[in-house]
């Protein structure tokens, strides 16, 4: 069974949807750790209530990004993690750390990549007059929001949409897409340490 760690910074709706999907015995991955860089992240409570081990790594407690990432690496190793899913994790990881997880680290981004990398994706899609928005699950590479695409889901942009309305519609698509994309990746992976 592939052991997954989900890294969050906030609400954790994508994390919760993966946790929910993984309750099915046929799901090819187990959520073995939920880690947050923010102690107040709502998702930590959701994970703990679901009986999933949680960890907090506060970036302010570390002198450098390398030290912060090294601590995350230690926790992932300690929990024998095979696959990492970033889900609203608002820290940029160092290139060395990302490289060490190449092919084993996923992210979800609220746009149809390669359009609208970075922040404020919904406002930018509306301002551009796009007819569609959506979300993308992709492999993480050192360059932000640029790794190979695993799956995408499109949603319409409707007349009168503001960024919040579009974000809400896209989030429904995200919550459906991420568990499916993660399962697809997990089925193609071997556990790192056996078992
Ligand atoms: C999602 O929109 C995700 O695409 C973006 O951050 C948001 C996280 O939402 N990276 P949640 O914490 O999973 O509810």
C-alpha cells in the first residue's frame, strides 16, 4: 500500500476529499500523515478527527528554507511516506528537496495550467474574459506550477462571476479530481521501503 503524506496550510478541503476516498478498501493509497506549516490550519483538526497522524512544522522555527525542508524530510521518512500530495500548502520548497521527491510529489492548482501559474488565478481568468476555468493536478518540479500535468477538470465561467463564485465552483471540481489523480499515480508506484 502506498503511504501518502498530505501537506496543507489551511482549510484542507482537498486533503479531506482524499481522506474520504481512501476509506474505500479498494483505494490504492493510505493517508499516513497530514503535515501543516500553520498550527492554526483548520485541516489539522479534520485530519485528527479522522484518526490520521498530524504534524506541525512552523517555518519560523527554522533559520533557513533548507533546515525547514530537512525537518519535513525527516518526518516523511519517519512515517515511511511513498508519495507527497501538496494541497493548499503555501510554502515554496527548495529545489533539492523537490528533486528528491521527483515523480512522487503532486500539487493541485486552481487553474487550467499552463495558464495562470501563481496566485489570484480566478480573478485573472475573469479579467481575461475566459469562458472556462478549472484545476490541474501536476507533478511538482522546482519551477512553480510547471510540472507535468496528471489531470485537469474544466468548469464554466458564468456571466457575473466574481473570483469567489468561480473559486467555489472550481473547488468542487478540485475535490473530485485530486483523489482520482492521486489514485492513478499511486497505482503506478512501488512503495519506497517495501510493505
Ligand atoms: C485550493 O484552491 C488549491 O487549488 C490551492 O489552494 C486551495 C486549497 O484549498 N492550491 P483546501 O485547503 O484544499 O481547501
